[in-house]
């Protein structure tokens, strides 16, 4: 596939509009992700999820199904997800989008995208009815879900699907104890791996404070999505929400 240049959209203007919205998750994301940790992201996500990241992404890709899809990989980061979409998945075209330019630079090297845009999930620089699939991994907790769902609805074609994956706070008390121990260790690790300190010390709070699954399902339902489903994985520490326009 031919790689196009990374398009920079007017992210400053979008950010100003965004500031008027209630949740400023993208400001947290800006602190978390930058040039200082872009090159180590792939290894960090693999090790810190005990390789579950690959299993979750394979599951997301399984949900895509069909052929000749135009797929938007929203908050694509360094583009790991695109590597799970086999070239053949059937002549699909993948467009990647993310707010962190230094992550997009690495995504570009993977050569799996036909277009990469430096943009916010809440203000997508695409025409109405452009995509068959919108897929995102680890974005939900950083976004204003109402604004994101509105944009999903606008840029998705009729019968298009959305697949949203992120971490969740487990329900079981036993798993919660282990979860907190794990994040305590991660917090300590952040003192050594300083480029990840900000993330390792705050990710647990972000996950706990953000019941994104219920909020997303509510927003999807309100705007008119159908066949909304949610699946939990790895003892309730991650979830995938799907819906059809
Ligand atoms: C943990 S990384 C995940 C990257 C990739 N999806 C993956 O699974 O490896 C989170 C990404 O979300 C992006 N991001 C966070 N909030 C965003 C927003 N509001 N709009 C666009 N991208 C956002 C960050 O820049 C970062 O690259």
C-alpha cells in the first residue's frame, strides 16, 4: 500500500473548542504520550499487559469481518493494531489518526496505512459516511465520549461498525486487590523508567474514575446505534464495546 504524508490538521483550533467541553482527557493524553516515550511504547505495552495486548487486539480484528473495508484506526498511536489486520483482510484500507505526532511518525514506518492524520478523536477531519469500521484501542478513557460518538455517527457509513477497546476496573474484590498490587509495582517502576513515570503513576486512577463502558453504551444508544454489545476480558481488566450504525 502507498503511504501518504501525515496530514496535520488545525489541532490548536480543535483543542480550543475542546476546552469548552467537560472532560479534558486529551490534556492527560498529551502529558502521557510524547517524543520521550514514543520509541519504547510498543515494548512497554507488551510487557505491562503480559502480552494480553496482542490477544485483545486480535479479538478486535476478528470482529471486523468481511472484505474491502475502509477502516479508521482511531488513536492509532504507533500503529500496533494495524499489524494484526492481515494485508489480505481483504483489500481493506486503513486510515490512522492520533493526536501525538511523534507516535504517528512511528506508525508511518509500518507502511500499513494509506493515510495518517494528526487529529483529535472528537473532531475528525473526514467527510460524512467515509468509513465501514472505526476501531480504537486505549482511547475511550481519554476522550469526551459524547463528542466522540457524535463524530463516529457522522463519519461512519450506514451498517458500519465501531469496535472500542480499553482497560476497565475489575468487579471482583480478589482481582481488585491483585490489580492494586500490580499498579503499586508499576508506580515504583516509573521511578526507574522515568519516561513512563507520568503514565505509571496515574493510569490506575484514570481507569478507576472512568466508567467508560457504561457511558459509551449510553451515548451509543442515545444517538441511534444498534446491536450494542460489551465483552469483558482478562478477569474484567479490559473490555470491548461494539455497535452498528
Ligand atoms: C495507549 S496509546 C494507544 C495507541 C494504540 N491505539 C495502541 O493500541 O497501541 C493511546 C493513544 O491515544 C491517543 N489519544 C489520546 N486521546 C486522544 C484524543 N482525544 N484524540 C486522538 N488521539 C488521542 C494518544 O496520543 C496515544 O497515542
